[in-house]
């Protein structure tokens, strides 16, 4: 009888790595860009219960709008690091009436206490964007009109948009981040989130 070859132990394939996650979140006013709350500000843990994702680019507690979270470190860096120059678009409600001189100054760059800003895109939004009511509502002075500006920048300085509008005589009353590169607020009510694909579209 021909001897059988020795049996080798069966091998198992290594488990496939989990696909990176990307989340679009419409951050309400009063919520921090971190999971844990601090003082009077809420954290993300009350809205997003997804393990292993981290914020990619901060948004101040008193600002609203698009916040991205991902489990992909490389994507997080591309979104958050100003060296990659991913454009961030803001809708800004300002006190006063923007004239062409103010918009031109925002486009060409204004000088702040930490240096001049890079050229930006700026336009008055007419009609104003159809956005949700803020809680609490903004401070409004009946004798002074308000207007909305769309401002797109490729920097990430501390409170940069607010400082830019103040530099041209238009104090910011409300600040909403509408887009980061190809990712937008489309379809997101305040306090809700949705997974997205790497190209900015909703995940299938």
C-alpha cells in the first residue's frame, strides 16, 4: 500500500481589515468637537455612538454645521491639516450690510494680529440660506440690519472667520460650516449624522 503524505494543518486567512469609516455630522450650537462634555458645553457622545472614529478638523462650540469624523488617520490629516489646503465653506450671518469693498478685502486677504490671511472666496448670499432656527437665537439689534456671506478659506486659524469679518467691520452673529472639500451638509438636520464615501457622497 502506498503511504499517504503527511497531513498539514489547515490554514485560515487573516480577517480582512475593517473598512475606514467617515461620518458627516451637523453639529448644533453648544456642542464641542470632542466626545466628552466640558462645563456648559455638550460633547459628541450624546449624538454619535460609533466606536473608533475621531474628529477631523475642529469647529468651535458656538459655531454650527459640518463636522467630519473618521477612523482613517490619513484622511483625518488631509481634512484637518491646512498644508493640504482643503477648502472649507462657511455661511456667516453678520451685523451690517456687506458692500463690495468689504467683500473684495475678504477675497484678497485681511491683516489679523497673527498675520495676513490667504486669498479667499467671498460673496453676499441673496436670498439668505434656508437654515434652521438656532437655539438660543442670535442677538439682534433692531436698528442694525443683518446679512449673510458665504466665505470659503483654505486655512484653519483660531476663530479665523469671525476675526476676518470683524476686520472689515462686519461682526459675526452666526457661523455655519456648510462644506469641507467635497463633503457638505446636504440632507442633515441639526444633531444628525450620516456615513459618507471618500468622494463626499453618502455611503451606499
